[in-house]
């Protein structure tokens, strides 16, 4: 689910993707959150592999918020603020080889 204007300060003025994952996460599952201006080219925002931690792939402050112990609620904010970037979309890619 895409959110705007989340009350969490890390997600303020950000388009954010919200979803839940299992805890513990299966060791062979990889998550990648991506964002785009045009649905043609995608930029990876954050990733998680297996039981490892979420990794912020942007510069500066991480815009990843997690809560809960099982399942875990995850919110990942876009790399850019929503203000001045009205045409943005985000997606979650899940790989399980």
C-alpha cells in the first residue's frame, strides 16, 4: 500500500510503501523496494536478504520504519520528498529462488 503524509517523522513528506513480512524471514527470500518517475526505469530504495537487516540504498538518513515481532510491519519511504515530485510510484519485488 502506498502512503503519503505518514505521521512518522522519517516518512513525513514521502511516498511510502507499507507491507508485512514473516518473522523470522525465510533465509532464501530477498525483498527489494524500488521507486520510479516513469514506470520504465526503477531505482532500488531498500533491500533485505534472508534474516539480515534492512539496508537503505539511498544517501543520508534511512527512511525505513519497522515495528512488531511477527509478522513485522515495514514502511519504506521514497528517496525523494513528495513535494516537487508528484509523479512517483513504488513497488516491492520479492525473489524466492
